């Protein structure tokens, strides 16, 4: 499927970017053409992003094992069973998974060491995922910190009873700085604030809520609480604390 095989971290990253650009094109600007090619009446189809930044919908290769990891199989079968945007989001998630598997396949094949793998992942991780681009989350990430900087409180704890605080993304003191540009660079220093549900770090563009019982912080999406819902909650109990109280 390719003419030249990437062998260095930079070459693998360049290959990743080209394939990613192709997949984003299929799921955004070329979406009508992509949709039509994913006919559920056809056999198992896959979406391929090619190193020349073009995409194709095709049958999987026949050799076992294949030369490269294969994308998700049969994406066309789900096309008419869900809303178009949900289907595109699903394909985008699988596309992200495939892109990573191809990049680290090359890394394994050409003996990348720990530091090379880490560098490759960091380069990849600096780009928004295909899913984020397709769903618009990447754009929200760029816009959100600007609005949130004045709302950030200097300290997340102790909790105060006002429901308004729950609807605000409260951050550690280090988030307060004169220029919004530094917020992203300081994210690593805020590793102490972790979501009690998924364990991921605090991020400036996400809604967080604190449990009034155990005082742990959660992504709103992890506990199914939106900013609008939070405004009407006088005392928030996380799922864990709620179930403990129910048993008693």
C-alpha cells in the first residue's frame, strides 16, 4: 500500500500525519462521497488513509497476517442503523485507533526504543484526534480556555455551598496567570487534580464537578452532569457516595 516504508520517528510521524489528514478529509470535506461508498449492501468494507493524503473505502487485504494493521472491518454495515453524525463519530474513533496501531507497528518493526516510542507518542498526542476534529471538540478546546480564565477560582477546595461554584471548572492555583497562552504549558504541573471516575488529569476546556461528600473531582461527562444540571444541585454526591448511602 505504500512505496517507501517509514523507518525513523520523524518519518513515521510524517506518515501518521498524512494518513490522518486523509481520514479527516473523508469524514469532513468528502463526507458525501464517503457516505455513498459505504453501501451496507456491499461486503465488509474498511476506510484507509493513505500516505499521499488520499483515502479509499475498500475490502480488507487477503493475506494473513497483513503487511500493516487493518482498519475496523464492516463500517458500512452500521451506516443506516444510526444517525449520520453518530456513525461518522464511530468511524472516527476506529480511525484514531488504526492510526496509532500503524504508527506503533512501524515503531516495533524498526526497533524503536523507549525514548523513541515516547517521542513519537508525544508528537502524535500534540495533534487533535480524528474524533475531536470530526465532532468539533478540537475547536472547543482552542476556544474554551479564553472564557474560563476569569471564572477559575484560585483554589478548588474547601467546597462552598453555592451551586454556582459547581458549574464552574475550578482549577488549582497555578492556572491563574496573566496571559492565557501559558495555561497549556502548565498543564503537566497540575497533575494532582485527577478525575475520580476515569483518572485523567484536569484540563482547562472540560467541565468538572466536586462531590460534597468525598471532595473528589469528576469530569462532568464521566458522571453524566452538565453545567446546566449542576446549577440546580444543592449538594452533589458522586455515584460512589450515593451507592454507599443507599446501602446504609
